[in-house]
């Protein structure tokens, strides 16, 4: 019996150590989700537990990527009615800030003065 318990504990610890993959996102992207609309009155987008209302109740929702600092975050959706709210599974993201491309490329005989 102790072997089975020991194996179970090892399996449980191994399962707990598996991390969810993060999706890399940029501020210019959109966050989308689906909802069947049954009994739905409002929805909220939550970033790291801080929620903001989203207008409308369409089946497929789309909002600009919420304001976030660069780095790791967790997004969820709360779907609510008069009886309470349910929350989606966590959606881990990593906000990356990609620099703007170089512009005004040219060739000169001498470097510019700085």
C-alpha cells in the first residue's frame, strides 16, 4: 500500500509542476472569446484579477488587448447575470513590446555629426 501512495504523491507533484504555456501578445492585438449567450447579462475582462466591464453580449467577443505592463499576466472573462458570475479558465499571456522599425534608411559619403 505504501508503494501506491508514494507513486500517487509523485504523480500528483509532477502534475502540479507543469506550468501553462504563455501566449506572447502585443498591445496592438485583440483578445477574443466565445459565449453561448444563455442567461448572460454582462461580461468583464480581468487582468491579474482586476476586472473591467465589456459592453454588449455578442456570441463572439473582441476587445483591444487590455492595458498591461510588459511581462507575464493572466487574463480571464467573467460572465454575469442577476444570480452571480462564472469565470473562464485562466489564459496566461506575456506582453512583449516590439520596437518600431528603423526608418529613413539611406547611404551617405560621411557619417552624420552627432
